């Protein structure tokens, strides 16, 4: 096995983790749009009635982190921003659960999202810490039977232009003598 070649399973795992991060980015944008468009409904479901402004602010945060995840090559910091946002959401909804509404379902949803976000963020961190496999070094290869200095002009020694590749006489440049006065 070649030392420079990444394991097939590892490459598949990397692609799956990155695809999960992209999915979480799109989900974040979708949740953020929902929080911006229907804050009263979501606030009522989470037990935050009368706190629609908080729901809208969370929606803006969700959209920003979703765009951040989708827009960069290394989404790790943006995934951790989502984890921090999940903790903030959990604290906000958790502080109101006993007082009003049915926030326990919202807490369960937030906890599930937090677990998914934290798992994906730590997996991305592991990938980014390891880095990419080293590039293969082909500097010692040339693809020619002789060194490049010996090969220069070798093709012209025995080359004879085929008639169908030669420039037709009508298109040939004027002979230098014809341009002279």
C-alpha cells in the first residue's frame, strides 16, 4: 500500500462529515428563516410567549451561522458557533419551561440538535487537525527515455511533414524576395 494514498474508508468518512456539515448549514438557514417569519408561533411552542424578539434574534443567529458553514472551506469554527447557540437556546428555553407552555419538547429538540452539532464540529476538528495527506512528489520522474537535454530536438531529426499537414501554396507567406523592392 502506498503511504501517500489516503485510506478509502477515511476519504468516504471525510466526505460524509463535510456533507453533514453542509446539511446542518442548510438546516440552520431554514430554522432561522422560520424563526424570523413566524416568531409568535415558535415562541408559543417553546414556552416563550411574549419573547418574540428573542426568537427573531435567534433566527438571525441561525441564518448567519448557516451561511458561515456553507461559505467557508473550513466550517469548524462555524459549527462550534452553532454549538454555542444551542447552549444559549437551551438556557433560554430551560429558564421558562416550568413557568409557561410546553417547552420540554423544545428542550428535547434543542438537545438533539446540540448533540448533532457537537459531534459534527468535533469530527471536523479531527479532520482539520490531521490535515490533508501529503502531496505525491513526482519531481524525480520525467516520462522521457533520455534526460531532457538529450531529448531536445530529437523529434525533428527524422521528421518529414505529411502533405496534408503542410501549408497550401496559396496560403504560404510571400517569399522574402517578392517583398523586396
